[in-house]
């Protein structure tokens, strides 16, 4: 064999090893860099979310203190074309440690969402590698499960730290052409031992959904109101928001009361928690009967016992 061929034969394993070593080291560096960048991004997102929630609490401190809703709660809503969103900001009596257990843990969410009187069944599952949740929703509380509409949500923890948690449920599609559903809950501790909680509920309505909602608002829902004061008349009569904004405010408030009730129930003995939630939720709802009343207390509790037994 010629010397140059022999040299090449000898050098080839050595050169190949160097190339492979460089590739392995390079890949390891890229993975490490990505891990650091991703971790840094997550920390930055957490810090940003916590800072914004703290700013919102500071801006709303007086409105929370003087809220006409019998407790420190502020409700907001907006409609931009087909996009509809409701928000509840509230100070709840439970310590942040309780909220920090519940918000970023998907296994709690079905028990929470099922307190809403229109939700008929809830199942946990997976969507690929992500946690998921399927919820069956009826247009009215007295419509049975067989006629309910299913929405498939993906669950994500957006942030989780010592003083801040943020989690979301999102769904690309809903009934009657509605889409881009999002339920978000974030929370932070307050110096007095209580918790500041923010809930957002949003979706977009397609043509079929707009027509169905307008039909409802023109008939059974025409007298329904939300919480935002639109006008105070000279005779002291208060005019509240109606229409789609009123609709989204009512549902956002129902979901907030479900979270608040669930967190409060954790202080009860385990065997008594479900009954506590049912009675506490309907009692909380009836505080705001002009907006939220639908079913009598006994009717609601019996209905939910049957649904939860499934």
C-alpha cells in the first residue's frame, strides 16, 4: 500500500473521532444553551406576569376597597368585534399557599368547573404530551348531558413561583362556531395573608354563534344584566350592561365564584368538601341574584349531586 494511502487509513479514525467529538460537544452546548435560555425565558415570563399583576392590584386598590359587590371584587368586560372577554379581579380570604396548590394543578380543575350550573360533565385526559380537559356545556342548566356540547381544552401552566402562579385552559373550537376559548387564573399573595386573584374568560363568536346569542338575548335573555354600571339616572336608577358583555360578565363571575369556593373548601374535612362546595357556590351566586339567579338552591344541589355521581 502506498505511504499516503497508509497515512490516510491511519488518520481517518482519528479525524472521524474528532469530528464526532466536536458534534457531540456542539450538540451538548446547544442543548445546554437552549436549556438556559428556556429557563431564563420562563423566569422572565414569571417575573413579568407577577409584576403586571402587582401593578394591577395597586391600580385597583381603591376600587376593590369600595366595591359595591359586598366584597373586594372588580369586574371588567370588553367586546371587540367577535372577540368577547370578561375579567374578575378579587381579594379572597384564603392564603396564597392554597391557591398555589390549586391553580397550577389540572386535577383540581374538573371539580372547580363542574360547580357552574351549565357544565354537565368533565373529564381529564391528554392532548399529545399536554394535559387536557373535556367539558360538556349546556345552553341552560336544565338541558341534560345528552344534549350538551363538548369543548376540548388544553391545559398549560404559564408560570409557577414562590409568589405567583398562572395557568390557562384554551380550546381552538367550541359549539356553534365559537372558537379561541381561553380561561386563565393567576394569583399572588398579599401582605395581610390573603390572595389577589385574577380570572379571565374569553372566546370568539362565529356567524352561527352570533345569531344564536342574538336570538337568546332577544328572548329569554332580554332582561339579563351584567355587573358594569353603564348609567346612573336622575331618579337613582342604575342601568347595567346587557347583551354579550353582560353575558360574558355573568359567566366569568360564576367561574370566579367556583374557584373561590373550591379553594375555601380545602379547609374542610375531605369527606365534607363536595357538599360544602355545592352549598357555598349557590349561596355565593344568590348574593348577586339580579345577574346570576337561575335555579333554586335545592334544585341546583340535587342536580349537581347526580352529575358528580357520574
